[in-house]
């Protein structure tokens, strides 16, 4: 099922295929009442999917794709392009020697029943950092058009989700707010027109991906084809579930 703004079905289905290096066949029972609208055939290199809109007919749609035989991923290798930095001192390879980003006013808002710390993205471009406790996320971004209509925020979360299950999370997320007031940040937004280049987050197929030996995932993406609704790095911390 879809749960905006962070867990739209085709978004996390494709992300799972990419990160785990597996072919994923996702066939949802199409049911608008249960917010089930997305199906697809996903590989780490491609995605063939159908994502229905509200009001579309509920009959099925046949998807056909040729999928490759996958080889096991080797640890490391490739190019680093996106990261969620913590107090460990880890940094993106092109900015390790750069000064830390300036501080911006933060605010607290609920997103998917979790309490996030947010910073507004109200500059033409920026390099910002937001922390939730000792867990920090850093974002480098640039709006493709200076005059954009929507309000956006960059949020961080490190904690235990307790609604419809209990599990520990670490999340860095860029989201389109539902309105033009910061209190709407974290609420569902289904459409957006604003386009940006961003580093450390991705929505479409990323330009490159690396999983480091210590488990960190790095990604990069630019030239988004459509308006950005959400871009997130959503991590499950299984060993912290019972704390």
C-alpha cells in the first residue's frame, strides 16, 4: 500500500530492488479504499510499473519486461554519491575538507506518526544540515527554477516507530509540504511542480550507488524529470527494535 509522503508503493519497491540487488515482482491487489495502486517489475537497472491515480478503473494491467540474471554485489566499489552523516565524522568524498554548512532555524512536525526535525528549503540553492538528537542529515540542493510555488522542508528522524508495528528507523527526507505553512510539512502531498538538483537524496533511478563496507549507502541524482514530491533515505535499524 501507499503511505505518503515517504512510502509510496513503487518508490519503496524500486528502492528495495536497487539496494538489495534483486529482481522484485510486485503485484498489488488494486484497491483504492486500501490505498493499493502500484505494481511493477523491478531490477537494479530498470523498472516497468503502473501507478494508478484516484478514479482510474480498477481492472488489472499486464506488465511485461525482460530481466537480467544478476550477479552478487561486491562490497564497496563504484562511486560515492549520497550519504546520511552521523557524529562518526563520515563525510561525502568531495566535501570532506569543506567547512560545515551554516545553521538554519529548525522546527518539529509529525510525519507518518513520527516526530521529525525539519529545516525549510527556502533558498535558491543551499548546503544544509539538520539533526534529530545525535543523528544528522546533510543536503546539497539547487532549484532548477527560482520561482517555485510549493514549500519544501528537509527532515531527520532517529527513533522507534510505534504505529501499526514497532520498528527503529533512521530517515533523511526532502518533502513537499501540503501547504505554504511550515505546520503542513510532513502531511501528504500527491503532486508537485518544483524541480531541483540534489545531492544525498534521490527519487528516480540514481546516477550511481555504492554500499560501503560499514553499511552506509551513498547515492546521487540530478535533472529530475518531474516535480519533486519526496526524496528520502529510509533506513531500518533492526538491532534497535527492542530498545
